[in-house]
């Protein structure tokens, strides 16, 4: 995942060490959030969405419980912070955003999470941001 995220970082907006700090303690904070994205958010939010949208055979209630755990962690952390790992956007935010932004598609409301909703708005206010589905090009009818 880390290699993939390094490829989508906007060129010229932040130095690479801002996206993934070189200081061990700062890097550890980023890595903690990458772990949340690949655990509570993936197994919770993403799998709940896969059940609802794609009919995948995961236990929806279990997925939703795991999602709530992840969202509770995010809500508590973002209560007095703008970004997940640092005082600025990092790959931690980029890794967590997609799962959280489509939580409703897994029948998980973000209503109880005002700090998480504000964080989503902050990400979406970044220069050059576009909705995830806008990245998908429609299939050409002449192919």
C-alpha cells in the first residue's frame, strides 16, 4: 500500500518527507493510521460496503462493529486535531479517506461522528480534490 500511495501524492504540493516523515516518531504516527486503514477501516467499512453493494459473504453486523471501532478511534483523535498523523495532510489521511467517505454505502452513518465529518470536508476542500468515482473513466462505446 505504501508504494501505491507514494505514486498518487500530488507532485510539488508537499515535499515527500511531509507525506511520510523521516523522523521516527512522526513516521510511527503515520504508520499507526495506515494500520487503522488496513484493519478497522478495511475490515469494517470496506467489507460492510462489499456486503451491501456487491453481496459479498461477510458478516455485515461484524463488519459494522469493526467499522464503529475505527470510527470511534478517529472521532476521539480528530476531536482536537485537523489531520490524522501530523499537523498537515499525510498519506495517513489519504489511506483512510476512501473507506470513510463511502461509509454510508455499508449502511454505516457518520452522523455520530462530527469530527470525522469535518475531517472529510477538510480533505474534500483540498486543491485539486475530485470525487473518487470521477477517477473511473467510463468504458468507451467504440471498444
